[in-house]
C-alpha cells in the first residue's frame, strides 16, 4: 500500500495518548469555553450543542453533544433526549441547505470497544453522504479526502441553522 503524507492527522492520534484521569473532557471544555468559532460550534441549545467534527468522515460531519457529561445513553432525561433529536433534525436541515447531500449516516459509538474516540461523553454523529462519495482515494490509497475547509463549512452551517 502506498502512503499519503497527512501531517494534520497527528493531532488526532496524539489526542489518544494522554489517558490521564486529570485530562479535561473535550466536549465539557467546548461547552464551557463559549468560543464557538474557534471550536466550530454551530448551535447551542438548553441541553445540547451542535459542533463540527474536527476529524470528519465527510465535509460537514456534525456531532450533537449533550452538555451532561455521561457515557450512558440511558442516563439522559427525556427532555435532553428530545432536544438531541431536534438538534439532529436541525443539523440535517442545515446540511441539506448548505451542501445538498443525497443521504446521511446517523449514529453513536457507545464505548471504546464500539469505536468511540471519546467514550466518556456521549455524542451523536451526523455524516452527510453523496452518491459516489467513496472514490478511488479510500479504495486505492487508504485515504479519505475532505472537500472543503472546516472554517468555510462552519460559516455556511452557522448561517443555515435556525
């Protein structure tokens, strides 16, 4: 297999190195900071927020994150769960306006063994998909291309979320 130099991935890889219990939760930090443009927060509600994934599967990859720090889906109140679903629909509508995907992958990786990169704070993924978006790069080069700069996508989604 050929290698494609991707130095931006080192930040993602490094995020898994420090397993210290004193390391602050990324999502709790973003919730407290209120630096939405820096952190790519598109929308904030009473119980959750909508944020772009810094290591996206596709352009516009969003996450719905409850403010409550928990790894367990069952620990979310009905009120929080309803707002999470409303935020999911809002994110999908914004992506429809901004980039017109042909479909979406929705989901959550519950636990490290299920693929969660951040397993102590539950979050839900909204991944826009387009017909033919699996192209030659992942097949031949084991690399995924992201077609738009995060800042540009954030600005367009921020306007589209209502």
